[in-house]
C-alpha cells in the first residue's frame, strides 16, 4: 500500500521534520503502545480494583459505582482547588468544567476561571492524559460528589482526596491486582493487531536497533509481548529476537533523567543481579536509566526515537531531558479522525454560514456608524431609512444564528464523548493539542501504522499557519 492509499486514521502525522532513515534506534513503551488493550475492558477492570481498595481499606461508600467510558476522555484536567474536572484550550483558558456529575454554567466558569490560566507545571492542576486516566477521571468525579455530601469524613481536603484516588489507581495497577487478571485471560483485554509484528520486523531488517522500555515488570511484560506478537512472527522467531535491549520496571519518566541502579534479569528464574559492565544486546534489564542505553548503543541523542502513549511519562520526559526524537501513540486519534471525516460536510456548511455571518455583521456595523454620522450632521441621509436597514440586518442575523447554533454545537460535540474531540475545544485547539505540537515530533494512532510509512520515510512538517496567511492567500488568488 503506498502511503497515499493509507486511510487517514492510520497515517503518521508530523509536527517536526523527522527522517526515519537517519534514526539508529527506536525505543518503545509497551502498555497501550506495542501492546494495545481494549480501553473499556482495561479501565472498567482498573476502576473495579480501585473502588474495592477505597471501600475495603478506607471505608468509602463507593462499592455501587460503575464505570462509564463515554463519560470521560483523554486530556482532562483535575483542579485540586475546586474539585472540578476541566477541559482547556491551547491558551490554558478553561472551556468546559464539571463538578462531580454537574456541568458548570458559563457564568460559574467565569466566576471560577476568569483570572486563571491552566498550565501543566502548575501544581494546582493534575493532567489526566492517557487511556489509563479514564478510570481515574471517573473516580475523581464520583469522589468529589461524595465529598460535597460530607460522605468522606476522614478526607480533610481535595488534595487528600486526590491522593487517595491516585493511590487506589496505583494499587489497581499492581502486578497482583488487575495485571494478574489480564495475564490469566489476555484475550479479554488485549486488542491484537496483526500489523505490529511485521512493522517491527521491517524496522529491525532495515538496521534499526529496537528497544523495549516499559514500567511493567518482567513476568507481565514477557506474557503480554508473547501473546501480542509471537503468533504474527514467522517460524520460530519470537518477540525477543526483535529487540536489542529490553528494560522493565523502568520507572519512567525518571528513567530519562535519573541514575537509578540497573539489574540484569535472569529470564529463566526472574531473579535479578546487579549490572556488571555495560548493557549487552539480547539481555533483559530491570531499572537503570537512559544514559546507560545511550552508552551501550553509541548513538547521538537525535538518532534515537522513542514511541509512547504517555505524554508526560514517555514523550515530554525523553524530549526535554535527552532531546531524543519523540512519537506519541494516541489510539483515540483513530475515532477522532473518522468522526471528523464523517462530519466534514456539516463542517463545510458551518464555515460557509460563519462567513455569511461575518459579512452581515460588517454590513450592520457600517450601517450603525452611518446612523451616528447622520445624527451628528457629518453625513447626508435620512435617519429613518438607515434605521430600517439596521432593523432588517438584525433580523437576518437572528435568522442566521438560529441556523448556526445547532451546527456549532454538533461540531463541538462530534465523536463519542460528551467532552468532544480530545484535540479540540470548540473552534480552537485543546491544551492537549498544544502539548502534542510542542513535544511530539510525530504522532499516530498505533505502532503498526509504521508498516505503511516504511523504515525510510522522510516525515516533513506541514507549513505552520498564522491567521494572516489566509488573507495573503486570498490576495494572491485575486
Ligand atoms: Mg504506556
């Protein structure tokens, strides 16, 4: 399949020019990157384990709560000061907010946020950026509703509430909790993709060293990788043959900047022994840090590409600490692009009606100014005639607004989530889109999309646009 035949939802998109041919090594995260899960199965499982923990260990009245995947989305933000869950635009302005299970009105949003700009380094805000965050966002909404009703008497503050929910989610992700359930029945949780193994084989055959760098432990990693890849590999080839280095329990994001000790995993017993000398190809390591990887490979930082789904854990950290090239894997992009393609005719209609609206508004403004000048005796004309024209324009605008409103609402809410598309807020880019543009060199919905891109692809960034570009284009075309 040539790259232009690839369906839009399966393409690789480029923020910053990247020559895949010049990349010497590619690191991969595992969970939700090389191994894709069914988010609803995983997240409702995590939600169940977290709820059981809050109920049994802390006595919270949460045992009847259920998880609803359509109720939350990636890229939401928890406000520790108010307990609201927010969606912000690329400037950090809050555009939607919910408290517990209630949406805030425009007036309430103005009261809370007219002087507040959301920023990812502000400790007031917790960013819920991955598919792992869906259960956390749902649980936070329910917990805040209970807290408001004084049903969590031992929780003194929203920060304490957040810490308890976070601890419950961490507990759910422990090897003996949800991961034990998944390892026992991976077919219920793993979303198999037959194109991932051939995509990795092509990259390895093209001379790229492949690395697996995951926060999961060895036993779980081995089971998941074997389940997801070996069935699609030729002959006796296993997933281990594809990867030059495997690092488990990596503790990203600190893996990219810290100097944690490294152990070699004895893969037959699972036992660990302290690292003796440099990392060796074909072995499995536990912990350690990125400088050991760079040293073992002998590559410059811009020859390393790292792919992950966790914005802060994978992409932001590897880019800011090491200047590695970065790729964000965003499964929800597929639904988002498909929804945008299906919505395109309505979107065109909306753009056309908005252009009509601007023309009418301009005509109205000119007529109002004419009336002022006539009244001041600075222009010729009859006041009544200009006034009648103004009334007519106002009626036309009101009729047009009645057409535009449902189109604008449908545009903001397209896709499956009540929060709208993850990379958009209304007509603008979302805060998540801002982070994506800034820190991910390329992005795509799944690792297997590299199959069609080929290992030699030169990804070129699209020309950045500014509002005045449209004007110069119009003038050029005239
Ligand atoms: Mg991951």
